C-alpha cells in the first residue's frame, strides 16, 4: 500500500469512529428539546440555555458540532436555527424522529453495547451480560425505561406502517389478522386506507389492552376484532396474515414454531406477509446487517435474515416464499403462501 493512500484510509476510519460521538450529541440535543425551542425563530446558545436550564457554553459547543453535520445551522450572527434534519427532532413535527432518538440512544441501549466484545467471545447477549437479566424482564421492572422503549417502538411502527401500505395492495383481502400486532399501528394504517377491509389484532392480552395508545384507533375500531393470546399456541382464522418485526425477535427454531401455528389456522393458498429487514448479499452499505448486530446485543436468539434464510424457515413452517417487496424503508415485505 502506497504512503499516498494511507492518510485517506486513516481519515475514513477515524470518521467512522467519530460518527458514534455525533450520535451522542444528537441524543443530548433531542433530550433537551432544542429543535422545539428553535421552532419559532433562531436563538443564541445563551437563550437556549435559559429556556432549557442548561449550561450556555456547552450548548454552544454541542450545537456547533451538530451544525457541522448538517443538524442545526449556525448563523452569521451566532444564533442557531433548525434545518430539515433537526425539524425531525421536534416533538410535534411531521414524521418526528424524536422518540426514536431518545429510545435508540438511551442508556439502556448504549451501555449494553459496551459488552459487545463479550458477546462476540461467548455468544451471550450484551444486554444480559451488562444488566444481569433479559431485556423484557428489565423493562417490566423499570416502567420509566419501558415507557421510553414503547414510545420509540410506536414511532418506528408508524414509519414502517406507512411504508407498507404504500408498497402493497391489500384490496383483495376480506379479513386480515395482524399476529403480534402490538397496539395496532400497522393494522390501523391498513384498515384506514382500505375501508372495505376487516381486521383482527392478535397479541398477548396485556399488550392488546393498550391498543390505540400513540395513534388514532377510533376510525377503524368498528372493523377490527381485538384478541389476546399466545402465538406459540394458536392464532385466529382469517383470509390473510401479517407479522411485522416478530420473527426477528426469535431464533430459527422458535420462528418456525410461530409459523407452524399460523399454518394451522390458515387455509391452503392464503397469504402470510412478513414485514422484516432483509439482509442483502455483498459488501455494500446495509441497514439490515447493522440491525442484526442490534438484535445480537439486545436479544437472546433474535436476528435479521437473508432472503434465503427466510425461504428456509418459511418452508419449514409450511409456507412458500413468493417475492420480496422493497418498501423504501429498512423493512421489506416478504410475501408467502400457505402450502
């Protein structure tokens, strides 16, 4: 390797390392609501500090660094203003990513990642190694953290639901069952676009008790049956099924068990739609590969899968993979049919 190339490579690697620090800065700015405070007009770091009970010189240095990444902008007079990127950090802004940032960079996430080397060494989830218990147990014991987690999941679900309904035609389905559908965001979005469609929201009883939280469920509730249960045991009968971000929480063995349960309820030829990340071949940038690390850190057995791996577990569960439909987000629709 020539000496002329080496500085370029070292800078590229350093830039990658510094991206993590920008994410920390983004979290801090979001936590203190600076994008909301700048919604009406630009402000100085001193004004922002007074409004947020923070330290003005530190606010200046934080926002100056984020401005260098295109998040906020520093004006010639020393004031800061929002950019299209920081507008997404506003609590009331269209397409707000605020809850995503607060969730993905909360201590519950970032501290678990410090145990990643131990996960690589042992195969045990980083979260379990750091906290001494599984993620779901920790959330149940710490409701304040659970609230942050749920808000983040709700925000992500809204983003993915809109992408799904824009990418797939549900018009020829009579009744669709959302297996593991949580608070009903995906199903509610589908039903809102297709007024002739009826739905069944199926999840654990304590989960479906919170249906409608974080979104407007009222317009579609008369066309939807809410059912509590366990998808390892049985699911309701319907004309088609959808599962969003369910199988990636589970090992291949458990994922096949879930698929077999759906297979028992479905009739031959009925569709099952999986909304999941699909890991791409090759060495190009791929959100799915990074999300797979996230699953490795946070869950015991969860993983993102390639199209071939989805075909394998679907086949073992009694389904045939038909096609993979890209949605414009980091989730795809894996369309399959019950054999």
